[in-house]
C-alpha cells in the first residue's frame, strides 16, 4: 500500500464521526447466543461505556506490519535460546510444558510516526467475543467508502474459529478423546467487569455441544487424577485469573491440575512467562542481545522496528532513566490492566522511589493513535489502542479500545471497545 493510501485510511479517524453502531443488530446477535432478551438492556445499564459507537479505520499496510511483528515474536518464542533466556528469570512452574500454548493472546499496539509499535503482550486478553459480535453489528457510515474488511465474516465462522482454538488446546494436552467440558474461571467471576463476556462464552460453548460452567477457582477440586466442579469433570479451564503463576491459595487446585496434566489450563503460567512478562520486551527490543542469542537478522528487523526500546529499571541506571523520564513509560514487570503504570512526565520523587524498589521496565513512549468521536454533537479527539487477538500466531480479530486519560479504561463517554475496519482506500465525502 502506498503512503498516500495509508494516509487516506488514517484520515478517516479524524474526518468520519457518524454513528455506526447498530444496537438492534448487536442485541440480536448477543441474545441469540445468551438466550436472554434482557441481556443487552442489562449490559447498557451496567456497562454504559463498554462499547463505542464508532469504528476505527486501519490501513492494510499497518495491519500487515502488526502481523509481521506478531509472527516474528511467535517464531522467536519457539527457539530454545530465547526460552532459556526468559525462563531463567521466571518461576519454577513456568518450566513445566503441559502442551497448551494459550488462547486469545493479546498484542496491543499504538500507531506511531513510523507505523505500529507493540506496547505490550497479554496472555488472558479479554473482550474477544464481545468484539466479534460488535463487528457483526456494524454498518459502514460512509456509503462511498471501500473497506476491504468492511463486510464482516459470518458470525458462525468466527464462532467456529474460537471453538476450534479451545479444541486444539485440548489436543495439545495429549488427549485423543474429544473435548467435552470447559470451566471459565476467574476470581469471584460474577463481580468481574467482563462477566457478561463469560456468559457469552458459556452459551457459545454450549451451542457447540460442550458442557460449560463459570466458576471461581475455589469451586474446583482434584480427585482421582481429574479436575471437578461439583460432580462435573472439567476437561479444560479457560483461565481468566490474573494470578499468572497460580501461586495464591485460591489457585492451589488449578496449580495441581496443571502440574499433573489433569486438565488443559489455557492460558497458563508457561505462556505468561514466554510472552507476557514485560521483562521479555527488554530482550525483544534489543538487537545486540537478539544477535547474541543467534536470532536471524530477518527476525530481528521486524522486532526492533515494531517494539519500542524497553529497559529494565535498576538503581544502577536510575539517574540516567530519571533524566530521560519524560520520554519513557514505566510498567511493573508482572503488571496487567495498566495497574501501577506511569508516564515518566507524571511521576513524583515518591513514586520514583516506589518504582526503584519494585520490579519495573521503562519503555520508550509511543503516543497512542487518535480517533475523533462525536458525543452529544461535540467532537472529541480520543486515544486508541489496537489489540490483535491471536492463537498460534494467527490473528483472529483486531479491535480498538477508545479512551481518554493516561491509560485504557471503560469510563469514557463515547469510548470503549470499537471494531476495526481494514481498508485499501476510502472516500469520506458522505460523512455527516
């Protein structure tokens, strides 16, 4: 794609502000899965800022660059030299390989001056199924716009691809018999912000002939070499816990099930150690270190161009990092959901001491993309993260998170999850 065409696509994010979310279609899609006519009404009341009413537009060139970065990461993480390097600073449980590689890997990008830059990787990325149905509900706001990805796939195709990834995880555990049952597990699941998505997954699994329950980890037991919830054997756990190493008392049963291969746990501690520990970005963005590990130049190039330089914070380099803090973003190595993460230009000396006393990385700031959002007739310029949901290196879906503030959130009027349309060229002449 030419730079002109890329600019044309990106310009839609500032020029097209017409409302595109077809709430009726979205509700029909959700209610067909959940079997509950009140599902959408309840979602609107409890999660008023979960869904944005406008899509994000992405050029095919930028979509391709994100895939190239993801493919390079997935390739490198399979190499013995990389695994030895990152597992050396991980906990003991991560060295156990039970087979499953992790569903819904989340690769989060900002579109910088030089194209997409990866800001972090998540192993239990939420929102995939919600975004799949959100995409189904969209209708193009610009009638003359040619959007390559503007005509969504059939919902049944996306559903089948999701179910197939869980079936693949079961087979990777080494089981020949078909997958029969799944537990969607999180701490106090009914209180989680994305609990409605748990319900969507439960109904999706049931639709495809699988027994599915939503459970807290304390509800699971291990007996006779099998994982149980009540009197139901659980073949696979869709793990939404943020206890990434299953180290808490609540995760004891899951930990034992993981170590004994009693059930497929996905995502699991090993997947988090190989992908989502933020210390890995220090290695993946360092061409010298990658070369020392024997990584091929063809892989080093997309990694170093697609990942902003990341450094481990220590007292040894504290003075240098403090002097450059305005250009850096500080993140806890084992953090998630932007918790305890700070822009360098916002931190105080007290926060800086907390950072030095903890385990942090400093990442070169890549300003988020922008999207013009109309709220009550007033256009606001909001920030955007782009999330690629992937399984086994294949991107299943690209979605946007639109927000205001320092980090992503679901408290912004007009913000929330938004579908991403990938285009070849566009004309926004018909936008209101």
